[in-house]
């Protein structure tokens, strides 16, 4: 009869190395955001939209390369409804003749192209969306902190909040560092990353809390390792299947959701890392103890009645 032995990984033993890695990622992200900033898309900066109709479905890469070769910058090309309807986004000031210029370039090789519309997307709307989206992120982080503090304990709330801030800063920093387009789809991906990371963190926290209560030892790193190893298979299965879907979106989803899938892929990898090495490991830094999870006993003072 064979005995199955679960392999135990010493996650907490490597926490200092993980702290250094996280610190370097956050430092690089903040430096990039301060000096290089984000490459904001049309949703935030404003620009020009040109819709054209082809007789035969074109190659989107060929359309993009043609326009970039002509000097247009930050060109985004995607189908709009039918495969012959193409929506072109140009991050530049509006010119009444830009539609004719684009169509003229696309007709240069004899392709049949018809201009449907050319219009301007105002930056004022973009600024409003940017301000509201930033406020939304702050509100989400605040609500998360209150929820975790109420469900677990304030030390857990500190770890969860710092882990979520870590994930957001790193994802945004990578977009800034590599100058990926940051638009509303990426912002939606950031909110999804917050939800995913929080869910993963709560699963780990719940197991840590239960393991602390049932364990007979007081070695917190060992207790944390046991709890994280118990959730490891679930974490890998969830992250792995989610990444499979996102890689499918990355390779097959087209320009419309390209950076959406990039943000989610980065966020899930970083979020899985932070659930262990930020959210959980920080509990050791803030000196979580068994007594923190035991509610204080109420002393009952009973007055004895004395007979006269």
C-alpha cells in the first residue's frame, strides 16, 4: 500500500527574496510613471476616428502599416461590424481632409475603399473619464480594505490593501515602461485584476486563519507554508485555466481587446504572486499572532446575594 506524500514548498522561507523582487518592480513602475508616463489612448486624449468600407475584407496589419508608413502615428485598426467595415483611430488633431487622405493612401494599390465618416473625439470627455476612473479605483480599494478588516482582522486588511496596490502599480507600470496603449479596455482589465487578486487573497487568508486556529504549533512561517500549500492546487488550476482563455484572446481577439488581454495576463501572474508573497508574507511582518484571531473573553462578574 503506497502512501501519497504532498510536496511542501517553503514559500515563507523565500519571502525576503520576494520582497526584493516586489520592491524592484514597484520602484521601476513608479520611476516609469513619473518620467515616461502612460501612453494614453484616444479614450483619454482625444483624436480622430475614420471609418472606411472595403469591397473585400482587408488585412488589418496591411492597413496599419500603410498609414504608419505615410507618417500617421499611434494608428489603431479594427473591424467595425462586418469584416469589410474598418475603424481607424489616429491620435492626432482633427483635420477636415484626414478622411480623404486616409482613403487616398488605402486606394493607392487599386483597392476599392469608400469613406463612411471621419470625426473627432474630444479630449474633454477623455479627461472626465480619466478622473472618474481614477476615483473608481480608489473607491474600490477603500471598500476592499473595509471588507477584509470586517471579515478577518485589521492586520489582514493591511496585507490585502498593499497587495492590491502592488498589483495595480505593477500592471500600470509595465504599460508605462513598454508604452503599451492605455485605454478604457485596459482600465476595465485593471478592475478585473483587483477582483481576481482579492478573491485569490481571501482564499489564502481563509486557509491561513483556519490553519492557525487548528494548529498546535506557534511557528507562524510553518503554519503559513502549510496553509498556502493546501491552496496551491486550487490556485494553479484557477490561474492556469484563466490564462489559457486570455492567451486565446491575446492571439485571436484582434486589436480591440489586445491590450485588454495583455493587462489581464500580467495582472493574473502578478496577482497570484502577490497573494502569497505580499498579502500573506506581510502578515508575518506585522506580527500576526494566534491571539489576534481569538476574540477577547468577556469576564462575567456575578454578585453574590447575601442574606440579611
